[in-house]
C-alpha cells in the first residue's frame, strides 16, 4: 500500500503552524508540544506521523525539520502542572506555549486532534489524525516526540528501575511493577492510575 502524500498547507498563502503533542498517555514525565511553520513548497518523502516512523527515522528527520522550518518551538508542561490542571488542559497549554514561542507569528494553526482551547486570537482548525495528513503537523509530532524521548532518557539515569529509556513513561508491565516495588517518583503524575487492578490487589 502506497503511503499517502502529505499536504503542504490547509489554507494557501497563509502562514500556518502545525501543532502536536507527545506523552499524553504516560504515567511519568511532562507532556511535550511543538509548533512548526514550514515553507509552502516544503516536501519530504519520509516525513510522516511520528508513530509510523522508527526511532532512527525520527532522529534523522529532526535536524532537517529544524533547518528547513521558517520557525519552530518545543515546550514541556511538567507532571506537577499536569496534576493541577489535568492532562487535556496541560496538552492545550503546551501547544499554546509552543505557538507563543515561535519567532514568526502564524496566521492560522493546524491542531492535531479533535479539540483545542486557546485565549489567542489566531484562528485554528482541528485535524483528526492530522499528523498523517499535513507536513507541518507531522513535523511537530516528530519534534515533540524526540525531545520528550531525550528528556525521559535523561531522567532514566536518575531512576533506572522504571525502564524509562525504553518505555518513555508509558504504562508497561515493567513500569507498573517498578512503581509497586519502589513507589512513585517526583516525576510521576499522581492523578493518574499508576497501578492496574492486578498489581494493586494486595497493596
């Protein structure tokens, strides 16, 4: 099956920023978001939704995106703020902050997903599976994912028992077993269900 060709823009002759987040379903660590403005004539045959690419492909694409983008920004919202405002609002916050950090002010935002909230006056369009449809959102998904992976690999050195260099904070069996054995860390999201029923029965 041939890969669907990604689209360069949604609105022609408009400065568009693609926005996406990474780490929403994790038990530990921040949620990261990126905003990327690409040239209207940008093309790359490999670029796609970060989930459809290998780790090697994502890290190959990251410097190409950063070099060729008209503007890009990556922002993290940490686990404490996630616990304060909830993960959905934290994802919106991260994307809004990434947009605010752009050196070029966009005229329109392409948001991956079906919902977004903002106090900005910049118009936006939500795109379900947008990271597999538009170059700018795919680029944002790769930046958010790789910068978050780097962060999790770094804090793995501090707490190696949780296997964050491999699971990146997602709720794998090994991650949950480590929480049961060692307890949560300062990086865990305490409003999330850290243990499943099987592990929590005898607590």
